[in-house]
C-alpha cells in the first residue's frame, strides 16, 4: 500500500530530515513511528501522506509514484488519507458539525448524505451531543476526538496521526489511542507518530503492530 | 446531478451567509465600486445625450453651391438632376440669380447696396441640405460638389458643428482613459478586499489543502464573492447614475423651458446598462481571481 525506497528528504538550507529510508506498510497495518523530537517523524508522515515530495528515492502510495504525480493530482491522492494533527488544526469559526463537514464538502458530498455521515463520525468519538458546540468550548481531549471525527468522516483507507496524544494526560491519551485502534480493527491502515511506544498495547493488536523507530532521520529498528 | 449542482450552490450560500454576517462591510464595498463605476457612466450619459442633440437639430448645416456666372441652363439642369439622384442629400432648393437679386432689393438692410450696383452681381445658387451632418461627411460632400461642372464654389456652413463634434470626440477619449484607469482601480479594490478575506480564512484554506481540496474548490467561494461584489457595485453605480440624471433633469428642464427646448437627459439604453453591469461583474471576478491565485501560490511555496 505504501512503499518507501531509499527516500531522502532535505529541506532547503538544512540537513537531511530523512536519510535513505526504505520500508513498506501493508493494508490494515498499525504502525507506530517513534523517535525523539527532531528525529524526522513529522517529515516521514508528511512524505507518507503526500504533503511533501521526496528529494530523492521513490514513494509509492497505492502504486502511484508521488514524485511523478502532477500537481493537479495531489489533492486526489491526499483524499486517501485521514489526517490528525498534533495541533488539531480545527477551524474555530464554525461548530463541531461544520468542522467535520469540511472533508465531505471537499469530496462533493453534501446535504442529507453528508449529515448522516457527520453524525455517525461524531457518534463514534462520543461527541454527538456537542455537534452545535464551538471547538473552543471543548476540552483538549474532546478537540482531539473532534479532529479524529473529521479525519475519518470521509472513510479514508489510511489514517495518519501526528502525536495525537502529545498534549494530553494519560487517561485522555489512552482514550484517543483506543479509538484509533478501533479503526485498525475495521481494516483501516493506521499510522501514529509519537515519542515512544504507549505503555499498554491491547493484546488483540499486539501482533499486528509495526514500529518504525527513527533516529536522526534514519530507521534503527 | 444533485451532487454536482450542490458543489456550486453550497459555496454560494456560504458566501451569501458571510456577506449577510458582515452586511455593512459588503454594502460599503458595493458603494465604493458603484461610485467608481458611476463616474465614467455619468460622463458617458452626458456626452451621449449631447451627441443625440446634434442629431436632431432644426437648423441643420447647409451646403451652398454657387454657380459660375456664365453657366448655361442645361448645366443647371444637369446639376439639379445630380442633386436629385445623390444618395447623401435630403433636399435642395434652387435660387436663381434674379430671385436673389429681387430679394436683395426688397430687403431693407441690403436695398441701399443693391441700389448702388448697376447690374446683378449675384450667381445662381443651390442650397443643399445633406442627410448626414457628420463633419467629415460634409467635407467629403463639399469636395465632391466643388468638382462638378458649372460650380464656382461649394461652401459649408458648419464650423460650430465641427467644434461640437470635436468636443464630443474629446469627451469620448476622456471616457476611454477614465474607464481604463477606473477599471484597474476596481480590480485593485476588489482584489484587495478578497485578499483581506483570504487572510482571515487562511487557516481554512491550509487545512482544506492538506485534506485534499483542489485549488478550484478553494477558489470557488472567493470568485463568487468577487463576482457578487461586482454585481452589487454595478447595481449601486446604476442607482447613482439614475439619481444624478433625475437631479440634473429637474434643473435642466427649467433652463430648457426658457430656451423653448425639449432637451432632457435620458438614461443610456439597455445595451449600455448591460455592458456596464457585465464589466462590473467581470472586473469583480478578475480581481478576486488574481488575489486568490496569488494566495494559493504563496501557500504552495510553504
């Protein structure tokens, strides 16, 4: 599904953020990308989600070479992904319902069909009762759950979460992680970046977890 | 089909909603555009009306053909025949030298002069009223008739109409320059308005791009906003023009009545109004297109 072959990413005027990295992610995998700050986790996720293009090497997503994609095709590639950002990137000028509606609007899904799916996504993260609330009125954990609802509402094949638990206390973090695991259980490929592996990984998924450990832009495990 | 239509209606209703939220701002922008548009249109209306006045003047300019003194009757008839057939001539009148002489003797102011002359010095003459009174056409007609056999001189009595025509031409040039300058100003005004809106929605644009929005999707609401501003501005401009014409007419009729004239300013015809609205919409679209493309290019760089 996602294949990296000797991928290097260098930002202008800087060292290599990712160095000659090769790996493969299969459909339905649960992948943890771990490493200290500055190890290149975010860059790796951006390469995976087609937000950045590699400086050298090839990134294949669904057998499409990202480097060779036309700019106009990039948006359609990105629609395969549900993105969860560390800073949520919620829109604070609209309520929860409208925040979750954005990906559907982008996909041209509107009206009743959209409303049904938005409520289903909000229900899945336990925010159905707050659809009319503004994001600013939500707690940190709730905001992150809203971000998850927005990421999954268009039913992407791949879910990418950049430090989804970074700012949360342990209870909230476990809460968020278990909802991400739930998507892996229904066949979604889930890719999570975090400082370290979570202390407790449920037994039923222990055997499917893959770990990509990064150190100074290189894979160590 | 419904889905396809929705992707155009949804951003439109979103834009309308935002405009309603910021009603005062939207109205002010429309006013600015309207006032800018009204300047050249008011000028155009005045010039256009002046042009129409010259078109239906009662004392149209005349061409006077003075014949040679020794001209024969057959030549006179030939000229008369030529005038009758000529497509550019409305009517003509022949005044023989005898009748002119008679008139001169009867006229109190010229009777003394005629008494001091012992023979008729006047030539036969044709007084020609042409159909077309454009100065250049008059000039051409005059040159043509000057060449005719038996014609001593062909004179045009149309200096004032030439002057008026020059003024109107100058006015049209002024409008042309004004339209171009104000068009650029409008693109800038609308572009800047849209740029400010983009800045307040930069987050939304960035997030949308990250989760797979095409540039077209992002552009659409801003293009709609620019177009709507253009339309609103066009209508506001029309309103201003109408108000000015009405205001002007109340005082113009007073003056016109004093001169026993029917002159009134009239609104430009539907074509002109349509062109004005369309150009306003076009400029609005263009201004927002430029602004949103610049913003998208900037985001793509990051």
